C-alpha cells in the first residue's frame, strides 16, 4: 500500500507515461511539483543491538560456559580467586595469612588491580548471567548508541571500579568474593537516566526509535535531579536494590555473592561520570 509520500507513488503532476520515480527522501513541494527535499531520520530497529553490546554479552556468556563445562572444580575455584573481587585480598598480611592458613592468594599484587574490573565478567549462575545480559541489552544499548564503543567500554570499566570500591569500603577484609556485571550495568542505567527522559530523548514517545534521539544534548545533573520522571526512576531503582539486597545476596551454597553496595557504587558513579564521557555537547 503506497502513501502519498511514497517515493514510488504517483503524484498529481505525473504524466500519463507512467509514475515518476524519485530517490528515497524526496518529497513533493506544496504544489506537488517535487521541488523539495525531505530527509527522513535514520531509524534504529528495535532489536538491533550495537556491536559492542553483542560482543560484551558474548564474552560474558563464553566465560561462564567455560567455567561450567570446561574447567574442573579445582581449576574453576582458582580461576574465581584470581579474577573475582575479594575484599580479603586487601587486608593486612597477618590477617591474610591467618585466614588462609599460611597459603597465598593467586594473582599476587596484580590481582589487587585487575580484579576491580575482571569480577564483572564472572557470574554466580545462569540466572544471574541471564538477568545481567538482559539489562545490558536494554540499557547498555541505549548508552552505546550515544557514547560509541570506546567511550562505552571505558565508562563501563569506570562504573565497575566504583562499585568494587564501595563494596570494599563497606566489607573490608571479608572472605566472600563478589562477581557480576551489575555494578557496571547500574552505571548504564544511571547514565541513560541523564538523557532518556528529556524531550526528544529515547523515551519521548514522539521520537520513536530515531537514532537522533540518542544524540540529544543532556541537561545538567542538577536539572536531571529536579526532573520528576528521573526522580521516580531513581527512587524505584534504590528501593528495589534495598529490598532485594540488604546485605549480600548469596547465589547458593558457598558461591560468590552479588552485593547491593556495588550496585549503588556503580549507579552513583554513572550519574557523576556521565558528563566526562558524553560526546554530545551539553544543553545550556
């Protein structure tokens, strides 16, 4: 079915020799003479995820599959100690030696640095992994379309670090490791809140899924915190995390935990660091 602005439709000015054919984007002027050019904004398919998000999901799934189906139980335990975030690692040598019975942790000093990020690639169960991949697809995609791959990955690392730092501050010296991409994804959620609720943003129903919606200038943090929609979003997010994560949420048995403090650390960092990574000039 062809509408009046379909590039292959027939207008009142066409001859009887057949319909005129115009390239996509051409539109007739007020008199139907075809003198105007109208550029249709590119649309982003609803389920077309950015490549960097697809790649991250593939890595998260791949790491978990290797841990479950390839590594032995002992090897996976050593892998977990090497790459999960373990607050005990930062305790004094005396406390560490007493807790480990004189043994040492794998990774040595290097693990005190890289585990601030690598813990985000590990998950406690397939359910944990599935939920994080779902939220990564939803919020990570919106942010990746705005930031681009390099800024998106840097921002994700920064919010993962912030989440681990807050967990360390509140659980210093604990022996239970922490895993999961939730802190980074919480940062994605906070960053998306900085621009998604604005007029012309992705959640503005009038914009649909135009790519330009992800490039709208963001308002300041102070202005965002006075936006009722943003405040409702923040309130619901914090309420959910407090209700379901008072303390660490165990993933079963002696498995590692997901800590709500890490979620909050990533979320607050996402709000605060958004402007440093945002490539779009801020609205004045």
